[in-house]
C-alpha cells in the first residue's frame, strides 16, 4: 500500500468517530489515479495535497463523506476525473461537496472590482450555506496551500495571503473554528506585511522565549492548586499567535507596550463538568489575587455570539505577572477550537449535511441559538436585494470586528464596531428602534450617536407616542438592520 495512504489510514484509525475505511480507500485510489503524473510546485506528487487536506478533515472530526470529498476536491477541476465518476462511485452527496469546494475555489475575491466582489462573495456564502462541510474542506485546503505558499510565484503569494487574511481567517473565526483562524493568520502575516513581520519577529523573540519558560512554572502551580479536588483536571498553556499579538500591540491603550499584552500567555484549565469549572475558579482565586477591574468574564452563563463558552479570569500569577486563565469543560474546549466542525463529534444526528436551514431549525448542532451570525447570513440573503447594501452588510457586519453589548436583563447582542444605541435598539426589535427617544449606557445617559464599547449595558428609553425613526439617525447608524428599518419607514411614508 502507498505510504501516503497508510499514513492517512493511521489517522482514520485514531479518530474517535467511526469512519468507513473502505470508502475512504476507494476515494484515495480514484484521487491518486486522477492526479497521476501531476506535481505540486513543491515538486511533491499532487496526491500529497488532497491526502493532507483529508487528514485535517479526519482530525477535525468530520464524517466519511467529508473525508472523501477532501480527497476528491481537486479531481474534477485539476485532475482527470469527471463529476459523473464521483457520482457513480461515491454518490451524489460527496459530489455535491466537491462541487461546492470547486465553486468556492473559482471565486476570487481579492483584487476584483467592488461590484464583482459583492456578487462573488454572495455566491460563496450561498454555496457555503448549503452545506457547512464545504467551507470546512475549503479551509483545510487553504491551510495546506498556505503551508506550501513559498513555492508559488511572489505575486500569487501576496494575493493568496491577503485573501486568507481578509476572507478565510474571518470566516473561520465566525464559524468558531479558533485553531484554524490563528494558523491561517500566522501563515499569511509574513506575506502580507513583510516588513512589519520582520520587525515583529525581531522584537518579540525575547518575550516569547521568556513566556515559554514562564508557562512551565504556571502549569505546575495550577496543577498543584487543582488536582487534589479535581483529579481529572488537565492544564494546558498557550502563547498568543503572532498575528493576533501584533494586531493587539497596535491597539490604542496598548501602544506597543508588551507588558500590557496580558493575554500573551494564557493558562487553560480543562475539566469534565460545569460545576468543576466554577470550583476551579474558586480554587484559583483562593491561591492567587484577582486583578481588580480587569476582572472575570463568565462566558458560560453568557456565551459569545459564535457559541464560545469559558470562564476567564485575570490573576497575578507567579512572579506577580498578570495572566489570563480560561476554564472550560473538555466539550467546550473542543467547540472553542473546532466550532461548527465540533458538531460532528458531539451530535449523533444522522444528517445529510449540516445546512444553515438545519442549523437554524435546531436539527443539528445544539447551541444553535448562539450561532447568530449564521442565522443573520441566511436572513440577509432573503431580505437584502440591493448589492451595495449587501456589501455594506457583509463588510461591516460580518467581516469586521464585533463588540458584545448587553441589555439590562443580560441578553447579549453581537454588533459591529462603531455601533450606536440606535443600532442596538433596532437589533433588539424594530418597534423598539422606532420608539427610541434616549439611551443609557452603564446607567449614564448618553447621546444616541455615541459609540458603544464591548461589555456596555445598554438601556433604551422609549416613548410609546413616538412611533417613527429620526431621519438623522441614518448619518450614524452602522448596522444594515437599522439602516434597513429606517429606510423602510421612510419609503412607506412616501
Ligand atoms: Mn486543493
């Protein structure tokens, strides 16, 4: 047997999921045949690429059809196979995933004119929304292509790396697939920002070296703090990815000061139950001082918009250094790293593809109500017909930085950076938006055009006699939902 296939099967055998070995072998053999004689620019036989992509898909816990589609993803476009070959041998479902990956691959986003960009992005999201396995296979494909990017001509390196930073990394983040996001960004960083990357590596090396030593001490201390009461505890540590550290260093308030990069090192405590999460928090606070004001975030009680759950606390760790500790169950951990892909691990649902419709209907992936973004994605496609509006929505709502704000009752709302109380009001309900006359943020009255910040508690003052939005709000709202509602009101008046 070919050593590449042996290698793939060893990963298949280690998977906690029951995969159909025979079907995977047949798919590999067809891929090998379809790509025979082809080489990657690295000089490796082409089959190394689909095999690597399939290994990622197996290790991310996806099903047999997704693994087969990963093996076959380039056979029609770049190899000697036809769609009919795939349907005949492996069925319509595998063929559809391959189709989707091919379509996404054909859609180039970077560098195209704006109008084209919108249309392409819309096409891409539509393909992806039909079956989430398509985007996950595509992310695995992109990951390997980024790992072998140095073999491409310089011009293509920059284009692909930029596309990775602008489209694929944010998509991975939005889907909650944290481990891929960080890897993609770090792979793209040196190509997109070569000079800044050189500086960063030069400046950061001593900090990372010190941090590496420090995490060993932290790990030992945390284990000894927790293992008596929670014998099954696992402590992991992680150093912040380069790209996200570099981005954060340039934020106002940090301004390049490494000592303010509190999350350069994070400790991760993994336990079995939610009760053990809170017990761990108590034990850690008993041993270390909690950093005042920076405080504790309870994303178990109030998960992030992409479904992320964890307890975060900032403590004065060994040597008085401020450290973030993240506490979560093993299941939460898997979801934090794998996001929607983790569904295939934890759900026994026999489903033919996790479409957005199924996600929204709650037929797959339990914390579906937390995946607001996926829901929004679908509703935009139904509501928004104007291309410019669609672009604004996607660019500003989906692919940009987000903030989380709260209603006085503690409901969480995921809004784009720069959102105002009016955006908040319309996010809650159109009726609330229309009746807004004032707002309080963290119990203080603010103007309606003030910018909200992460963690703000927003209270909307209404007057039931006031049933119409103010035209001037269009000057400062940033969400498509608010703009849409206000415009709709105006159009109905005319
Ligand atoms: Mn490929």
